[in-house]
C-alpha cells in the first residue's frame, strides 16, 4: 500500500477508485501523504498524516495546544507544463524550474493568533517539490522534540533548516506580555537555485499575533539583499547533533553495503538525467511488487526486476548500509520508504567540484560513528559530500530510496529495494490493485519486461524492457559534422556580407579622396572654421564619432 506507481501499484486511471487499506501499529508522529506519479503533488495532491498515541498513552513532553505548519514553493504553471520544459534537450544543464514564491500553510501572509504564556506543539512539514527552507520566529526559539516521526531529546534552536519531505515537531513557548506581535519567517534556500528571477520572493513574512491592539510588524521585502541579511543572522543548524529519545545502539557491521555514486549527465536524446552508479531509474512495464508476487521461487533472482530499476534484493533482518557519494555541487534530500534509518556519517560540503569528498573506508575519520545515531527517513546530503545510513530489513516490501527533490526523481534518481521477497509472498494483493491495472491496460504479472514462464530463463528474459537512452556518442556524430560544416559556411558568408555592404561607402582611389570625404563630414557637423581650420567641441566629437 506504499503507492509509487510501477513500484507497488499501477497508476490510478481517470475515473477509477482505489482504496488504500493498511494498519498502523508501532508508529506515531508527523507524516504526510502525496501522489507519487510525476510531480502531481506539487499541484496540490498532498496532505498531512498525523499518527497520535494509542488511547491512554502520552507524548514524552507537555504542551497546551497543537498546530500544524506546512511550507512549500509556489509555481504559476502546473507540473506537466514545467516537466515538458525541464526534461528537454533545450535544457541540457538540467536546470530545475524556478518557483515564483513560497507558501505557508498553502497560502501567503498568514496570521497565527496565539495566547500568552502558552506552550504550542507545532508540527513543521516541508511538502514542497524542490527547495529547502529556513524557518525562524522573531524573538522566539524552537525546541525540537520530534524528527520524521521519531521522538528526540529536547534540542533548542533559533531557526530550522528543513528540506523537502522532512518533518520537525517543535515546542514554542509564548511570552507573558501581549504588547507586541512578531514575524514568522520562511525563506527559500537560494543556493539551490540556478538563477534568481527578479520577481522571486526569497523571504516571506507571516505574523505571530498576540493582540489585535498591538502594532503589526512590517513585512520584510523578499529581495536577495534582505534574504542575505536574514540568513546571516541565523545560527548554524545541524540535525546531525540531535539525539534520539530512545537509545538504539549503532547497528552492527552491515550484511549488505550499497555504495551509490550519484552523478548527473546527458544521454543520447540530449536530456539531462540523474544516475546512481551510471543507471538512471526507468520504470518497469510491470509494477515491481507484482513481479515479486507472480515470480514464485524466482523472486530472489534480482535480474527479473530489470536492468534499469537499480534493484537490490534484501533478506529479512539483514543490516543494510547505504554509502552515498554525492558527486554533484547541489544539495539533495534522500528519502527511504518503509523505514527510518540511522544517520551514522555525513561529510562536510566539498568545495572542489572536480574532486568531491567521497567515502574512503581506509580513512579513520570516515569511520567515526555515533553510539546512538539519530533515526529519521529523510536526510540532506551536502554538495560534493557523502552520507552513510544503516537500517534493518525488518519490513518486507518493495521500497524506493530516492532524492525527494521531485525534479531529480523524475530524472531517474532512485533505487528499488526488494526486501524479503519470500515474506512478501505470504501477503496478498487486494483485487482492487489488479482492477486498477486492467483499467490502465497494464499487466499485473511478469518480470520488468512483462515476460514470464515456467523456467528461470523465461523469468530473466528482459526482452522489451524499458531502458534509459543510450549515452551520447564520443565526439561529433555524422549529423554533428554536417551541422558544424553548414554553420561555418553560413558564418563565413555572413562575415563576407557585412564586409561588402558595410565597407563599400568608404572605398577610395587614393588618400586625397578620403581626406576630401572627411572634410565634407566635418563641414556637415559645423566643425570647420575658415580661419582656425578644424575645431571640435565635445558634443560635435560625439556626433562625429557616431556617424563615423
């Protein structure tokens, strides 16, 4: 019931009803739900999913009132139109669409009415497609008590940096006095943007109102200069320093280590794609979960899940370590479905794009891990740096691990974890799933290519599967040589034309004719005097220069 299309289900066709039916047993905290088809959730297919304690159980902290706050970016155009221009050969650098503004609880200029001397439990969620945001409440602090559904030791900060898909539960204690109101800022991280359009508001102002009689603070204009001043005043925020409330020791040496090198490059269609280990995720023809369910004894054969899905088969209770080398100068929040992971290492930002900081097992500093790591499900990887995560394969299912900048997921930045396939087969897939596939004209049986049979050879036959485009050929192609030759010919012809028509008026037979022409020009501008010869004032000099 996880939901990503062609991973655990077929896409839900227009006019069709699909029922998600699942039981939550051992989780509490702040979550959210959203479409996992294209960039639809950026157009509004999203919402918060709050799991409260069982009746009689209490949260490990006290508060008076609970509120929720979502932040996101706002585009004036819808996802399909933006996507068509993004994944396009005319966008060869893969520059992400730039939003026009930010949203705070899906609107702007919010006023939050508060009571004095009150403790609020505020659930902060970034439901955006792209950018991380800075959050700061003027003259107040946040005490972090929850991270991605995991309770943590109280950690007081003056501001929070929250990437796409991350959640923070914080306590905010209001003041005793009601003689002043305060600003609640949210701001886009401009470092994630390739360009800064003139109309983009980087910094947004909301109001925390104690009293209608007190003066409303001025809205700060969201210009780059004001944004820079705002960020410069913030204290450094590093979620790696947060400690979990429940002390779970560092998991032991991994049974499976996945080393993922993340890069971006162009393929033969000219479009810029994202890669893990040179593979850009390409959806199979049969949802991977259904390949598990229909493959019987061959479900542990990784090849059946496709050559372009970055599939890995895990066995129940294995300790899995993911080492991710971010060989890109951008910030990327990585999210794991079905689990929280231990954050055991995150390198600093690498300053040299040509020499990123990559994990080196022989470097003692790279193997210094916390005794009780923070657990969460979404973590930001620093530019040109690496992260190391560990989790236990205790939740049989088909799970994606991917970048939660949704533009990058659409570029192919994902792997598929097929966890304990024999255990998955002990479950049953509701008929509603298969009905959805039939309505969408998609097969619910077979390998990644839709092939199957009675033998392993039939199941590993990937003839007809979807794969990424071929790489760009080295050097020029024949078509490229022809285009280069024609461009050169036209360029030379253009230069000849400019010379021919631009110089013909100044052709002279000898120097005397040139001098006579110059004197006629000077006489036209009144620069000749019978007694003093040539005399040019500054204005005449300018006019003569333009004419010349």
